[in-house]
C-alpha cells in the first residue's frame, strides 16, 4: 500500500497554549491514522508542542531554518536548535519565504543541504505563480526550483526529502488545482527527478500537493498516481478540518 504523507503547516498562527491544545487534540484523534503525519507550529511553540506529540505518531516539523550552523545571525534559528527540540522535519522554500522574504534558490539549497547533513527530513516546496503559469513558464519554474533546491544532494539522501508542489495561486485562495492538473505537474516533477537521480529513485520519492487542500478534495487528489500526500495550511488549524484530511481513506 502507498504511504501518504499528510503535513500541517500552521504558518504564523496560534499562541503556545493554543498550539498545545490543538496538538493534544490531534494526538487523541489521529492515533489510529496510518499515514505519515507532521505538524509544523511556529518556532515559539515548538518546545511545548514537542512535549504534546511525544510518544505519538505525529512528527514535529519546523517552518523554516537558518542557513548557518551558528553565529552572529540575529533572528535566525539553527538546525541544532530545531533538533534539540525534537524537530524531525523542516519545511524549506515555501513560496511565502520565496516571495515575501526574497529567498533565492541558492539560499534554499544551502538550508536543504545543511538540514540533511544534520539528519533532518526536508520538505522542499516548489510552485509557480499565476503569472508564470499563464506565461507558459510553469515547467521551467518547477524544474529550476527542484534542480537548484536539490543541487549537491546525493541519491542516498533522497529518502529524507519530500517535494511539495504548491502552486502559489492556490495557496490560501480556496482555488485548488484540479486533481488532473496537479497530477500532471507532479508527473513532470517526477520526470525532472528521474533526470537527476534515475527512474527508480524518482519513483520512490514522495511528492505532496499543497494549496487549499480540504476534506472534500483530499481523497480525489490522493487517488492520483503521482500525488503522495498533502501539505495543508488553513485547514490544518482545526481538528475538524485536519483530521478528515489525514483520514481521507
Ligand atoms: P492553504 O492550505 O491555506 O492553501 O496553504 C497551503 C500551504 O501553503 C501549505 O504550506
């Protein structure tokens, strides 16, 4: 059976106590879920949520990470600090980081390599804007973000890498890519991965879809052959919307 990876990106939402309450509720309600699960609270809530998910099957994720190991980098959070709190997965290259904070492919790649070097799993986000899609640049954009994001990453490290295809126009807009549309882009990304690492490595890789995933579209998306999971934003903030996505089958 395919192993799906359902992840919640809480973005800049929730205080520590709100985060703990949600995490505890999810632990209680998802104990019988067979998918791979992750939640990524804000940095400020990582320590408390780490305690709340301890012993459960929910992995602790972080939403970003500094590109250096340590030093004079005001405002950054290092890979060691994340690992110290029990973080297992880090989301890198999210479009909100790329577009609002001008993170380049080179910077994202530095973070990807650093996270992998220290044993963290990585979710590398890629995806085109509406303008890029309408201008016929969807494939070029996704190919460049995958290739540059994974530069220097060895085939042996791919087991710790998930790609999340998140079309920017579908994030937080209520507009989901159709399952057919999303699957076609996932297939293309897999082709790019095959070009880099060979067919069998590409086939084994997990490619999540993200962008307005909800309980009522999750199953249809997940039925597609190239969609291996979901990276969920808004709907991950409440048990009543996240649990049905995680239990889509
Ligand atoms: P929404 O599910 O709110 O569209 O956000 C998707 C996302 O950006 C997850 O990282």
